[in-house]
C-alpha cells in the first residue's frame, strides 16, 4: 500500500501589492526588489479574510479535483504560521467546520516555509500505516498580518495565499509519494522569528510598541545557509533513491527568492525549463508556497499525471525538507 498525491488546489487573493506600491511605502525601488528577489508583485488578502478563509477556498478545489466527497476526508492538517487564533482553536478545526466535516482528526503544524512538506510527511505516515485513507493537507498563510510594512527587509518578500492537496491510498508505486526527508536546527531560531506573542514574550503594550509581533529576519545569513542546506538535502534524497536530475520531471522549490532558486538549481544541474517558478507574481507565501506553485503548473497544463516532482523547502526553525512525489491527479 502506498500514499498518493491525489489532487491539488489553490486560492490566490485578487488584491496585489506591487513593487511600485512598495516604493510609496518604504525606501526601496522596483529595480532593487527585482534584482535582489525576483519578485514583481504579491497577492494580499482582504482585511476581513483570515487564514482559514484562504485555506477553505483551496481545500474545496482540492477535494473536488480528487473525485472524493468531503465525507471521505478523515483528517485535515493545516501548515501555517499565521493561524486564525493564538493559540486555539487550530485553523484546521475551523477549516473542517467550514467544509462541513466533523468528528475527524484536525490539527495545525508550525514549520514555517517547510510546513507543506512536513504535512505531506505526516499524511504519508497516516496513509501507509493504515490509520487514515484520505488526508487533506493545506499550506495557508496571511503573511500580511505579521509583516511590518515599515521594514523594507521583510515587507518586499511576503504574500498571502493557500494551497491544498488530498493524499490518499494507491496500490501502484508509479502513483506514490516515493520518499520525504525533513529536518531542523533550532540553534538558528533567531534567523527567522516573530519574537512577541508567545509565552517567552507575551503580548504587552511594550512588545507591541517595539513591533515584536512582526516577523524578523536575518536575510544574508539565511540566504547562505538556505542554498547550502537545500542543495545537500536534494543530493541526499536523489542518491538514496538512485535517481538523478534527469529522472525528475519538475523541480518545485520553495518560492522564497529567485537568487536562492537559481543557485540551488545550478548546483544540482537542473535546467531552468524543469524548475517551477512563481515567485515573481506570488512572492514568498511560506507554507502555501509549494502547493500554490504546483497548482499554477497544473492549471497551466504543464503538470501531468505521472510526472515525478521533486519538492525542496527551507524555513524558520530552521526547518527544511525535500520530497519525491508522483503527481497522480487524473
């Protein structure tokens, strides 16, 4: 028995924040942003939209494309660092209720930009152990809710959105999730961090005045570690499965920064026609990044059932992961 990637769906807010808009907000330029990140615009949720609203829209599409009924879903896992509530109820519980699904397993995970691959790993374990039959996994973020739009080092990077997938059972290896690697190193926790709001620095007027509720990032340090870690992780998973870059149909990296993606692709000998890129129009949507990229490639007609995808991600924690996945949506 294998776990299988049965469907993909995504929701992208219609409102856009362009580089030209950011020029009016902080000391930056369109040219500088493009040169440093490759980003041109990023989707931004409406003020009255929460992360669960974005997740719900993506989940509906994923379930519909899977050919299943919502009642067939027996677990919902939501990867997010921007949950509706701190710290409960989980966004997954809210999404399940909005979908009209009750009395099932539902929980959130927090692995930042690596969240979707972490959720995929959990779903694979659920399916292959026989505990669950159809798991809905979601990467959803309203990053605009934790970004300080006075901080030009972070506000140029992040967007909002959601992506969802149904992971089910298959008896065919050519439809399976072949392998997943996930890892972490908490000694670098201050590289990407939201310092305020948790038990270490509970919300007070002082933490709010100091902007500790917003995401903070050490960009240059993170860049260097990301390139080396992602490259090493991909080499390891390919070697373990006796595969090379030539065997991969599409390399789908976390859409954090075009320079990181270019560097990793070159080190791994992936031609750019195999590399899925959405960072220009979506920016970095954290846990939603990879499923939104998969969905974009599917809706563009490029991703077909039977294609072997290599997913690769890196985020706050620090966390990282890679996955070899056959796309099996019919």
